[in-house]
């Protein structure tokens, strides 16, 4: 019997519309935020699986943040 190897995290970048806020920072503290003048807010992070990524997307939705890409 072979043991399952742990899945390596996959890095994602999520672009959102709007301004960076303390609420956004607090809700997604494990993600790195990048803001370019006049552009979208970029959230970068590594997720172990799809459910972890979906959890981050749901947190954004709960904050009323619009995902751009």
C-alpha cells in the first residue's frame, strides 16, 4: 500500500475591483496584497486545494468585493 503524498499548494492571483481596506486586509490576512495606482487590487496566495481557494473567494463575496479576474 502506498501512502498519498501531500498536495503542494498552488499559487493564485485574484484581481478585485475597488479600494484596499482594513476589512479586506483582515479577512484575507494570509494573502499578499498589491495595489497599482489606477488598477485593480491584486491578491496573491498559495492554496492547498480547491476548497481553500473557494473559501477565500467566498470571504471576498461576503465583503461585497467584486472579483475582476
